[in-house]
C-alpha cells in the first residue's frame, strides 16, 4: 500500500511523534488555520483554528479539496469553524490527554489541602507550623464523566476521596462513583472539577444560582473550557467567600485581557491552559493517530468520530 499524504498544522514536536509512530504516512507541516490547505493530501491534522473569543477564518476556496479525514488535536470541537465539519470524517483526540488532566486536577486538590506553595519558608522567623488538611474523607465532584473522569476517579479514590459525578449518557460510571446532578454535586463536594465539553447546554452553566448552593469553602477546578463559567458570578462568590478557591487552567477568552481580576484575585490560582502539555499527551495522540491511520487505509470505521449533535 502507498503512503498516505498527510498535512499537519501542529508544531514539529508533534509531527515528529506522528512520524515515529507510523511508516504509512508522509507528513508535511503547514501553517495553522486555513492557510496552506490545498489539493493533494488526503488527511489533515488540525490545530485549533482560533483562541477562545477570536473570530474563525473564512472557508477557503476549494474546501474540502481532496481531504478524506481530519484529525483534531483537541477533544472539544469549539476551537474549529463549522465548515471544517462539512465534508470528510472528523475525529478528536479523545482520551489522549486524560491522564495529564487528571494528574493536574489531583495536584490542584493536594496543593489546596496542603497549602502549597504558601507553606514554603525562607527565613528562621517564618518557622511556624501551619494547620493543613487531608484529602482523605473529602468529596470530589466531577461535572462530566468521560475519559478524564475515568482517569481521575480511581486516583482520587486511592487517596480516600468519595467521588460523585454527572454523566450525560446512561452509561454506567466507574466502580464506586456515585451519579449525581450538578445541584447535588455543588452542595456536597469539597472539590469540584469541570470536565465537560463546551456546548450550548454547558455554556456558563456554573452560574450564580449553582454557586449559591456551594458547600462552604468549595474548591472549583476548571480543566475543561473557560466558557463553562460565568466569570462575574464566580468572582462574586469568591469575594463573598462562598467559594474558597478557584484553580483555573482555562479561561474565556484566552489569553485573558490585561487587568482581568483573575490575575490578582487572592483566591484564584491561574495557569495558561498548560495542563495538557506533556510528552505523554503527544505520545498518546500519535499512537491513536497511527491506529486510526491503519483503519483508514483498510477502509474501516475510525475511532473518536465527532458527533456534532452532542457537540464533541
């Protein structure tokens, strides 16, 4: 069988991983967005076409060219224009970053319980013991239970946490995980992790009404999409002490505008959408692509096909 022509909008680190995972593809780098798309290649590995809050590029003349398959680098589809889905089959990176995101959320939980990095000292005068908390015996709430939840739940349970979660489908949850609705989760959980996709149903779902039900000193962690949160409502809840801490790795827009209160709020820990940037994520994505490439060459159904009705 001949090698498949693939164009990739990803950086060299990713493309090198793709090339190392399969000999069946000829991978050529092109610019992100719609620039560089043309006739010839059968497969596109697509980077996000915009940052949250920016405009999408127009559909290029000749779309979809000779493309027969598009592989997204992300799980969510909100970073891509509608026209990208009007043509060849599109697959997501479902599961590729699940462990990285689960570990990031767990690190945030432990950092909050152990008051890291605030307990580090640099002078003898600061040698005063400070009260800490344990995560054992606390409750973790998951808004959304997909690959991230499946990775995070057993890790949290191993630390003695109770885990409750929402799930859109009727599929069973992992062993020991209790199904709950968002209202119950916010009322009962000590730590809430947002792991739901950005859809019309989830946009700003973390609103003033839901936050008013929060268990005192709630720790809210967002590793999904910034648009899930009503920022004004969260800031009000933080100001009033109804939410004790917000760990935010994602925001809307990205980057936040200069002077945004999240940068300086004493109860906010903000990071620049960096939780997925691990070598393991690149490796998982390249291995998943290689397996799907084999299916593509054999004319078999691909894994991780986007369902636009669900929004991911």
